[in-house]
C-alpha cells in the first residue's frame, strides 16, 4: 500500500523516528533485564497537534506535529514495609489539648470505673 494513503502505523514514514527510538530502547532494556536480573521499564508519551500550513502553491494543508518521549528505567530493588498501626490504642486530648496515646484496656478501665461509680450512685437512690 502507498505510504501516502496508509492508516497511521508504527512503520509509516510519519512515525519512523519514534519507532527507531522505541526499538532501540526496547532492545536495550531487554538486554539490561537479562544481564542485571532486574525489572526494566520503557514508557512512551506521545503528544499530537496539527497546524494549518501553506504549500508552495498556496494551498492550505494540515501539518501534523507529533512529539514523543521514550524513557527507560531499570527498577531498583527497594525495601517495602506495610502494616496497620493503632490496634488496641486510643488517641485522646488532655485538658491542655495535648495528644495522648492510651492503651484501650486503660481506657476501658476508666470507663468501667465511671460506669461503676454511676451505678453505685443509682443504687443509693
């Protein structure tokens, strides 16, 4: 098929520079992954715009501008720690608005004391 009538594809004349850079990056990162025993990454970002231009005969045509960026990354091994904090703890404000971390059992005992005190008062009536 004639390149002038072809639907845009990676092997079209329009995208040839991007294709060459992408192929180079893919080969480099595959080789790096094999040699270094690490994960690699190739990212492609493409921005497309068109502008009206005049040809030599004064005819208006739409000229494409395709900007691309190919980035390569060798992923570094990293430590990762996950978890959940706060089990059996409560956060409260004291009389001076300072943040206090208290054990839930301590909190429950305070509530139980208040509850028992209230019950004793109720029983005395």
